[in-house]
C-alpha cells in the first residue's frame, strides 16, 4: 500500500463496507453472485475507505488500520459516516437518456390495455420521440440530459450506459452522441456511450433499406467522428425484434459494428422468441438486454459465450411482459446485470428501485441484485477493471447508505432521498442528502 502525501477523500466510521468483490474478479457466477465480500465493523470500531488524489481507492480497512497507514497524509475531504454503510457506486447498464418530448399521454393508453405494438401503430411510441428529438436543439437536449444525470447521481448511479437511437438519421444520431460528449466533462455520473442507430425502422422505409442505411451511411459517419476525436463511442446496439430488425439483419448490423471496433450490446428476445440471444452469443456479444422471451438454448449459448444478460425490470413491469428466466440464467452461469432502461416509455432513473423490482418480480436475492447493479453491470460495459467493487486501485465510486445495514437501500422502496447520505464519484462527493 503506497504512502500518500495528499489524498482526495477519507471516509471513516462506517458500520459496514460491502465491497462486492475483493479478488479482482470481473464476474461472480452462480452461487458466487450472492457470496459478497463484506467488511463488518465490530462493536466500538469503524471502517474506512481512502481515495487517493487520482480518485482511486488506496485502502479499505478498519479506521485504526487506515489511520496508521496515512498518518502523514493531508486529505482534501474527510467524511464521517458513523453508523452508515457503504456500497460501490451503482452502474446502470442500459438507458436511452437523450430525448425531448415525454410520453405521459401514452401511459393512460397502456394502463387501458394497449400493447407496445398497438401504441406504436397509433402513431405513438418511438416515432413520437424521434420527431421531438429531431426538432429539439442540441442545447435543449443537453439541458434535459443533464437534469436526468443529476437525478441518476442522487439515486446512487456513478456509471451509466447511454444509447443514441431517437434520430434514425445520421445527423440526429450524431447530435445525440455529441450531447453525451458535451455532458461527459462535467457529469456527476461517468458515461459509456452506445450507437443505437438501428433502434427502429424509420417511417416509409423497409427494414432491409434501414439495415443498409445503418451499415453503409450511419456507421461510417460515427466511425469518422470517432477517428476525428469528436466523439467517444464504446458500444453498438440494434433492436432485434419481430417487425423491427430480424435476426439476419441484426447479425449484419452487429458484425459491421464489431468490425468497426465497437462492443456489442443489443436488445434481444424482448417481445418474441427469435433466437437473438443465440445470434449474439455466436458473435461473442459483450451483452444482450431484455431477454424476456429467451429460449433455453439461448440461455445456454450465453453461458458459453460469457455474454452478460442485462435485465430490465421496469419495462417488463410497465408493459406487463412475462419475466425473463433470471433464475435459470444465474443457475447456468450467465452473468446477470441490471439497468433502468430509462426511456420515454419507462421513466425510471433509480437503480435501487430497479433492484427492488428485480428481487420481487424476478426472484433475485438482495445480494444478487447488488452484484448485478455493480460488478456485472460494469462488466457488461467492459469497465469492471475500474468500476463495480470497492477494491484498491479501482475508482473511488461509493454510495453511503444512511443505515448500518446496506439492504435499506433496496428495502425502502423508492426512498433514496432518505436512504442515500452521500454519492461519491472518483473520490468527489457529487451528492449529499440535506441534513434535516
Ligand atoms: Zn432499451
């Protein structure tokens, strides 16, 4: 353990530090998913986490151990968290956060029983958002996006996957990706960005023509912007679904994106069992999302390929979809992650709420839900070397829960304004609860 002359943050007095992992593992499969590394303070003792001036975790241990290591250190910030617990910063593995025009009017239609595809056919759904997003200025989109990032941070998210996909034309897709780039420098939440130009088939176009347009026009434009240093894009996504892009078209799009150097992280087997998971596994996709209708063969293929299953309980809840086979996935060794799927259909920015839904609706236990919302979500973005657990060398991303037991974060349904005391990103406090 290196000595520090200056450190960014010393957090001390904690009752519990839920590290999630402590051996550098990037996934915890099967039973290991609920076998978390947890430090528990003994009576009269507290626990510390030290973050160095680069924003990385320097030490985790008892207050006395950490204090003896850093006697000479000057801290930028010391946070007394006596009686509280600490978990890793949450990672939201799937969002669509850049858009204008909410769809609150459709919520009533859906409650009255309209299906996703019926809302779509009535001129609502994604095309409503596409029009509003096309017509919005870059400045307006940025302002909306920044407000959403603030709300995510307050709910404990420190890394979020963000998709484009409400442009469906090259210009608007690039505008969305630029908005992410502009937010990146000062966002309280770190951003992993995804090109999702194949989110829907534009009006008046066949899916075949849309497939060609994504591969031949949009993708080269995004690659060009990346090469020019104007954008940073990590992953690529396609909505592989009946009536959108079929498996063969999705495969062509994903292969082209893989060849261009992007990670593959796409929507598979949400509404129909198409074999999207099998296709993704055969391409070595880093992650696939939704999977409500994944087949047993699809689950086996994902276990084999190591693709992360990104489970999105809000969408299944709002659309009343059948549950994805989460227990079978965990039992067979698929790394399961969680995301809010924040979008105009599922307006949820809170990972603790998603964890609650995953436990109740999909029968995950609390520890599995935490692994899914931290380490596995980070691994789905291939950021588990830096994110997802409280380990020396990783980024100092922490959520301080205002209770001696971390489970209150999930147990107090929708109560993060009270349960979260502080959120820390790279050693900087980005949110603190107002003291009453
Ligand atoms: Zn989605």
